[in-house]
C-alpha cells in the first residue's frame, strides 16, 4: 500500500470511529425513562446481570454472543455485496452504536453508581467487534466506490473479482474478530462470575 493510500485509509477509519462515537452519544441522549417502561428496562437489565452472576452457563452465553456477532458483521457484509442495499449496512452500523449508548445510559439511570459493572460488561462484550466493524465499514465503502467505477466502465469481470476480494476480507474479519472476542468474553465472564461468588 502506498504511503498516500495508507494515510487516506487511516483518515477514513478515524472519521468512521468519530461517527460511531457520536451515535453512541446520541443513543444515550434519546433514552428517556418513564413509569411506563421503567419496569421492562429493569427486567432486561436483571436478565443481563444474571449472565454474570453465575446463573447461566458460559457455553450458552458464548453461543448467544457468537450468533449476535455473526448477524451484525454478516449483515454489514451481505448488504454491501448486494450493492444497492449498501445503505442498510450503514444503518446496521449506526443502530449498533445507538444501542450501546442506550444500554449504557439505561444502566446508569436505573442502577446509579452500581452501573459501573454493567457498563464494563457492555464495553468488554464489544471491545473487539466494534473496531473490526469500523474496519469492515471502511472496506465496504471502498468496495462500493470501486464497484461503482467498474459499473460505469461496464467491466463485469472486474466487479466479480472485487466481490471475491470483499468476501475474502469479510470472512477474515469475521473469523478473527469473533474468535478474539469470544476468548475475551470467556475470560471476562469467568473472572466476573468468580468474583461474584
């Protein structure tokens, strides 16, 4: 990769990261708790806490999270490959950021100072997946730009080659991020459950 391309890609990654953080902040602001949904939110947080208090097996927790990661990263990849549905990939990415902000703010509002543990759980659960999804979004944008250029030139072979290259990158990112995140999840939940005894 040329030095110019390297700096351009880094700039894109920083911009996407900033956008993601902004939507986390937006997610924390749009969360409003009132008497009608307070009980439901308390129940949901209680279910999440039970994961980390030894009330569920590490195996069940791990499988649930792996499915979630596959749906999230897979959705971004598939909607990018279909080209015209690429905006949905961006929406999936944004919704993830908003949901993180929403969850953190809900924990703070409902649990107060004791929300630190919940916030740590949310961050640990996404600490690998989020950076990898930012890289995936950057690759998706680059892929869409390249495909668009080839569409204008009507070069079908080049479009197929770009698609194969993107699928390879998608598989590598998904495998690497899910494996690393799963290992981290198993370690973190084991430590938290041990401390909760």
